[in-house]
C-alpha cells in the first residue's frame, strides 16, 4: 500500500475524530447562550446532549459492522459528510425542536464516522505499526477537546452559538470528498474478502441499541432524578436486553459481534480499561471544575486554563505511549498509565483552598498523562488483536467504551458528592457539595487502580497477531 494512501487514511482518521471531539466540547460552552436565544428551559437544552449520546452509543457497534461489510472508507465518507450537513442544519435551526432532531441525526452520522476512523487505520497499517497512528489520533482528540471551550467561547462572543456548529462544515466537506475521490487501485479498500457473505444481524443490533440506549439515558438522568423507581427500571431494562443480546449472539449464525471478539480476554480487558480510564478522567474533571470555581472562585475561562495541563499531557503522552508500548509491551505500559491516573486523582482529592497552583496543575497533568497513555495502548490492542474483517465492530466497541465511561464517571462523581454533602446538589453556594469532592476522587482513584489490574489481561509484548485470545471455559 502506498505511503500517500496511508497518509490520507491517517489524515481522515485524525480529522474525523477531532471534528467529533471539538463538537462535543464547544456545545457545552454555548448551551447557556442557546437557551437564552431560543427562549427554552434548561431541561430542553440538556436534551440536545442527551439525544446525541443515546444515538451514538446505540449505533456504534452496528455502524462498525456496516463498515466491515461495505468498506470503512465509504462509511466514513457518508458519516463525515452527514455530520457536516447536520452541523450546518443546526446552525440554521429556528427552534429547539429542530436542534434536537438534527442532534439525533448528527449522532447517527457520528456513529457511522467514529468506528470507521479505526477501521481505516486497521486496513491501512499492519498490526505492529498501529501504535503511532492511534497515538496521533489520540493527540488530535486531546487538542480538539482542549481547544473546544476556548474556540467555542470566542466564536459565541464574536458571533453567536450557531457559529460553533458551522465550524465543522468545511473540514467535514473537504476530508469527506478527498476520501471518496482518492483510491488505492492495488488494495481492496478496507473491506476484507468474504465480508459481504454474512447477513447484518438486525435483531442483535436492536437488542444492543436498547441495552446501550437504556443504560445511557439512565446514567445521564440519574444525578438529576429524584425517582428511584425510574432509575431502577432503566437499569433492569438494560440488564434484560443485554442478557438477551448475549444469548442471541451465541445462537445466531451471523452474529453482530463475532465469538472470537465477544469471548476475547484481551479485547474485554482493553475495553474495561477504556471505560475505567475515561470514567476517572471525566469524573475528575467534573469534580475539579467545581473545586476551581466553587472554592478558588475562578471564572470559567481561568478554570479552563488551570486545567489545561491535563489536555497538554494527554497530547504529549499519546505518542510517547506508542514508543513505550513497542519497547515494554501493552501490559506494563497500560498498568503504568492507569497508576498515573490513580495518583493524579489522589493528588486532586487532597486539594483545598490553600493549595498552590503547581499542585493543582500537577494533579490535572497526571490525570491527562495517564488517560492519554492508557487510551493509546488499549485502543491499539483492541484494533490489532481483532481479525481485519471485524475491525469496524471492535472500533465500535472501543468508541462505545469511550462514550459510556464519561457518563459513568460524571454520574458517579455527582452521586458521591451529593451523598457526601448530605443531599446538597450543584447550584447556589454548593459549599457542602464541593467539600465532598475529596472522597469522590478517592473512589475514582480506586477505579483507576482496578483498571491497572485489568492490564494483566493485555499482551506482554506487541506481537502483531491479529487473533484474539479466547476465554477458556470454566
């Protein structure tokens, strides 16, 4: 495969991942302006985020399966062009109803786009050379996530909230057209031979969508819901649908998730690490933001600058992790990364109003470095240890883990801080709520430590094998 084609593939993967990451962070900063401009309630504005999360999480694995069957390059192009078109539509929307509908469509196209970014890399690079492309993709996500609040705030101040959505349109259009226009004649694209021989598992896709959709909705609603029955019902629906999905996958002739993927200790461990790492990262950022603004009295912009070492560490750690993984293997590299993440959360848990800026920045730096390294190694393991014909499905599983983890982390941090403050919730002075930050971060550090234990299921060395290690029967 030519170097030029690999570079284009890497560029498409990086730009696609960065566009989605940027969209998520800029939306958070402009939601208050959207609420004022459209004259709607806080609950209605929150639905613009909730429906997107549900749509993405529900469809990621099925979208990856579509890429495995029809080609990741084509699915990527449809996803990024559709994502750009939906972004343009949101920028023209006249009411909150249209914004919510278009956010659903943006979630659908985002689900097509995200697994394809990894599927294309798996098709273009041999397994033992995936580390650095994945690291560059991770660094781009870190840059986009860090730049999102700053860019979004500047655009909203100069123009209005619609400008942050229009920002996606040109990059999405350019990279989508390029990916469709440039071909590699000597390569059969990202679609392996025989990939079209299997039927799409629509019943399995529906069961998985119900499982993940119920789980995401319940987790998102849990911190603000006073109805325990609704929360319990949501988890029960997710558990029942999840059990039905596993039973169906074991019986059907064309499963959505192949047995060698579903039963792989390596893939399962890496997915658990991604959920753990992203939960700790976002939970720590949630608690840290309340500390910076509630205890130190910083405004949102200064809070973002104080937490910026975390994003910088994530960008710097990603390529370094790829180098360390080749030298020391995924197991040791990931265990070290999760240990850094745990130490960072513990350092943040000890902060108070008298803490020095250096200590605060160091806590965020360790959290960012640990997450960036763990994301690179776990992702590289997931993609390289799955057969090429299932690259889209494992890419969908990887993206699902990274979508579920932050929701779990924020929900857990909110619940722990609310419990520790004897029922006080965010809002108003929030003094007791903020004072409960320390115990919540200690629990998150324990979650990171559990992720370090999960690293024992990863390979000791990067072998380049494309076959996952199946679970042994008990």
